[in-house]
RNA sequence: GGCGCCAUGGUGCAACGGUUAGCACAUCGCCCUUUCAAGGCGGUAAUACGGGUUCGAUUCCCGUUGGCGCUACCA
C-alpha cells in the first residue's frame, strides 16, 4: 500500500517551468528544432471566479491552476480550448454538464477571458453512480441507452427515471411524462449530490408506463417488438385488426414489465404456435378426469349462442357444477390449454380476446396432452 | 499528495430555523383473487460524528470522518 502510494507520488509529473525560460533559452530550443506545446500562462496570483446555476458561486486561487496546455506540440487543440472556442462560435448561452467538469471550469473561464469573450452560464449536474458508488461506466454491466431499449425499456420511462436522478419537481410527483418534465424542469431543482443508479426503480417506471401511457403511443413500440420476433401481421395495422390489437395489448399490459413480455409470455395471443409451460402443466393438469371435462367444455363453448365474457363464465361454471368440481380447477386448466402458461390475464377476458375458434380448437388440441401425453408443443 | 464538491432510511427525492422528519422504489405483513401481476391497507428503516450560533437546529458556522471529482500534449 505505502509503496504504491510512494510510487504514484514519484511518478507525478513536475509542474512545467517553461514559463521561466529566458528569451534566449526559448530561441535556442526552437532553433534546435524542439517541438513545443502552447500553454495558457496562468497568473500566479489573484482568483478566478464564476457562478454555477446549480452549485452557486465558486472561487479558486489562480496559484492552484497549472499552466495547462492549449495546443499540443503537434498543433492539435486540447479539449479545454476546443470546447470554449466551439461554444463561443456557436453562441452557447448555457453549458450544462456533469459535475466532473466542475474543477476544470476555472480553466475554461480563463480561456473565455483571454479570448475577450463573456463566459456562458454554467450548470453542473450531479454524477450518476453505479451500485458500488463509483461513476457509472461500461464496467457496471451497462451500457448505452441503446442497450436499455434492447432490453425492452420504453424511452419515455427511461427518461422519467433519469430525470429524477438528481432532480425533483419540488413536490412528490414522480410519474412525469416528457411533456410534463419539460414544463416543470428548472435548474434550481437540481441537487448537488451524486445519485446511485437504481435498477429496480427503473423497472418500476417501465411497468408504470407500460400500463398507463396512452394506448396509441404504446402500440408502435409493441409493433416493433412483435416484428422483431416475427409475430407481426399486417392486418393489425388498421380497421378491426387494429382495434383488436389495441384491446389485446390493453388486456396484457397491466402485467408486463418489459416490451418483450408481449411476445414472451404473451405470445399465445399473437400466434398459434406456443408451448405449454412445464410448471403450469404440472400444477394445473393433475386431475385425471380433466381431459374428459375439457372436452365437454369445448363442446359447450362451441355451441354458445353468444361469445362474450359472461357467456363463457356461465358455461364453465355450469359444467363445473355438473361435474362436481370447483370452477377454479377448470379455469386454471383451461388457461394453460389456451395460452400455455399460468401467467396470463383473467381467463374469460383472454377467451374473448382469442375468439371462439381458437379457444375451442386449442382446447381440443390440448386433450391428448392433458391426458398425460408426452407432447409439449401445440400448433 | 494538493485543490474542489458533497453528506436525510438500502436507493432516489421532500422538509430551504419550529413537522409525530414527508413521498416513491426495494423489503416484510394483511386484504382482494381464477393463475400471475396490478391495486388497497399497514410495518421495519434516516438527519455521519463533534463543537458552536440560537429560545429552538435536518436546516446556519467551524472541525472530524467518509464518499466523489479534478489534478494528462484524455475527453
């Protein structure tokens, strides 16, 4: 430990003393063809001050600022010079950036002044830290915004989450769609403490947006997901097909956590090809008489004069009563038969969404499997 | 090492001299229930430490400790 510290201390570069070179010495070096970088000649006394919209007034002794490089010996400008020149050129009025730039701001102010330009308004926002409390980086598993989109996060939700890291509207409102965020934002609400990126809360925001955002805004995202998984059908683009899609997505969304859930556990609503989840089968297809009862249910449903929630409900409960079993037994078994899993929206709503044809045929298709067969794939 | 910034539950924010220290996520429990969620209700949990200032400090000042950042011919 101590030796490592001593080592880094020894390796620390000594401050450049070129400023003490006499004119003759400079001429000599230049004559010898020595490459030279151009540094900012920082006053050895006085202070440099600036006002930060978030951190307030700031003052630093010039003696603390080294003669930093402006132009490298190869002629290329450094970041410090570049940003200032570019911002002046573009007439930038507000420089809003991470607090990691706070310490370098005095240098930039010096450049503005040296160039005869008025410094812009600076606003430094707190850093976002990983769970280990160090600045967020690739090493945290993470990642670009793009990777969050790939994971199935909605841009709107991600933005809302990010906005609340280091900023608050003043009251306790947290669900703030972009338009509202824009309306409420002010630099004055920005905090000065670094924030830890809290993944669980991000996921919570995603579920909020998934289930609350206007359905027409959500649909394009769902379409994108379905296309990506090869489940999209053009008939859902307009008319009755679109209306059906909207209703179905609305049915599914309260229990989705990510966009991919629509094509994941929700797959059976968009495709006839789906599998019976092993756990669901084991749990809800135990009763030996099930195949027989589900067959009767299929027949009853096929003969129903009307196809709606209540009609399905009555038909199933009637059968359960006649067979002397609890309705739940048939409900759960039927759910697995028509959507392949235990995790799904309420049964009768699901049946309406799927339509009579599919429900009846899926029930019949499941009979041999329910009876203890080995097949696990339907369709 | 030097300089700077920051410090309220596990996490993100409120309270900008006087509140039983509030909200959300997470967590635990209960209700609801047709699976899984959602939702509703409730619980556990915080002012880093030490000095001041003040009738009164989470809040203002100083110190300590801790964290982070900058300290490159990186950006």
